[in-house]
C-alpha cells in the first residue's frame, strides 16, 4: 500500500512550505476554484515529468501553466486583442487560454508536450494565488487525480489517488466551481477546446463567435488531440544502431546514440528531454531519426506512446 500524501490546512506556513517544495522540483497538490491541481514548476522539465509519472498517464498531453497575475502572461505567450479582452474579463477565473508560445519562454517543452502553443490560466482561488505568488514561476497543474479517475474537488480525494507521489496537499475545503476551466484556443480562429465553467456564450459576448471543436463535448483521450507535436522526419523505434542517413537518439549506456535521452537510463530525465531533443533532431541535418529502445514501464509507456505516434505517416 502506498502511504497517503501529507495533507496540511492551507495557512500561511503551509503555503510557504508548498512554495519551497515547488521551487525545488517537488510536487504539491493545491486548491483552485475549479478542482484541485497537481502542481510542479512549469519551467523544470523533470518536475513536470514526475506529474505524468504520478498520474500514471500512458501518454503526454499539454498541461496548463498557472500564473499568479495576468500581467505575467506576456512573458510566456503572445497575446492578441482577443486574448487581452478575455484575460481582462475572466482572469482571475476558470478560463484557460491556449496561445502562441514565446520563443524565449522559460516554460519547459514537456509542459506544452512539444507544441508551439502554451495554455495559461490565472486561477481565482486565494490559496492558489498566494502559492503562485510565493513560487514566482508558472506552475503546471493538471487535475490532481490518477488518469481515468474523477477530478478531485476536495483534498481528501487527492491523497488516496496519488499517494506518496505528491509531497504535500494543501487543504482549503471543497472547490466551489467543481468543474474544470473552459479551454479556448486562440492560436488561429477562436476555438472552444474544452467546455467548462465559463460558457461559450459568455466568451462570444466578448470576442464574437467561437468555433466549437468537434470533440469538445466528449472527454478526449489526450493522445488523440490533433494538435499533438510530432517530428516531420521519418522516425524508427527500437533502434540499436543508426542506418545511413539516420541520427540516433540513444537511451542509457547500452545505446549511447548521437545524443542521449538519459545517459543514466532514467525515465524521468528521458521524458523531460524527449520533446526538446526531437525538435533539435528534426531541425538538424540527418534525413531520419532512429530512437533506442525505451523500457515500457512507468513513464516509458508515455514516451513510447509519443514515439509510436511519430512513426505513423501524417497527411
Ligand atoms: O480547471 C482546470 O483547468 C484544472 C485546474 C487544476 O486548473 N486543470 C486541468 O488541467 O483541468 P488538465 O491538464 O486536466 O487539462 C488541461 C486541458 C486539456 O484538455 C489539454 O488538452 C488542454 O488543456 N491543453 C493544454 N495545453 C494545450 C495546448 N497547447 N493545445 C491544446 N490544448 C491544450
Ligand atoms: Mg484532468
């Protein structure tokens, strides 16, 4: 039996401890007005990789980066007039904006699942605000449940689900919205990517009509998102040596490769490096990418899932 996570009432001291944990790469569950989030420093790729390990998610999907204040959004994303109007109207609050990512953004590649967009939200919950303010960095946080389980609206829901993978749970009672934030994509035409606490009509009243993504109303398997990053070059898995024209992405000491996901064979490190290295190799000189075998347990399942999708030709 995994030991249950430590729960502390979210007073000033507990918030300070949680902020210190986050700043050193640990995981903290915290309340927002929608649901409890499982947080990690969004700029620390290994910390974010541990979120996927804790959730036992068999695939990577892009996570929301939470900010203390709306003014911070410009540091990480490009906001157009629509984004500004929505931010002004609904932040802090249960709205997430998917925006073009700034090239110099400190947010880790794995947080955005390798995409050139970033999801930002400024939560309204006073504990979330105090925590984010104390951390001073964006905090990546999906709902604090194991993959396939219900989203937690109370601190007690978090502990049995995630066990000792989370270092601390900040308890501030039940979340009053109880439903995840609305996700609106603004990288092109405005799209409702996930319905939530703010309605499409409320959004349309501010920026005009939004396209409702075809699958916005059914819970989507994150890996099926059309927006998922994949390299443009052919990719071959389970390779022990490069064939002519290939560059080899190694793993561990057995297959060092030209570059290595993790020389020590550590899956957390490999996950944190995956998207960055794929981008680099995709932009490099080789015609194709070969990837060493990655063990299919724990985070290895998500890594292999991502690689497998990258081997199927795209149209
Ligand atoms: O209410 C909420 O939003 C909660 C609290 C903790 O803030 N968080 C949450 O996170 O629900 P998560 O990871 O369970 O959901 C994030 C949603 C997913 O549907 C994901 O696909 C979408 O946001 N998303 C994030 N980044 C995206 C991107 N770059 N492009 C498209 N969709 C994105
Ligand atoms: Mg969720």
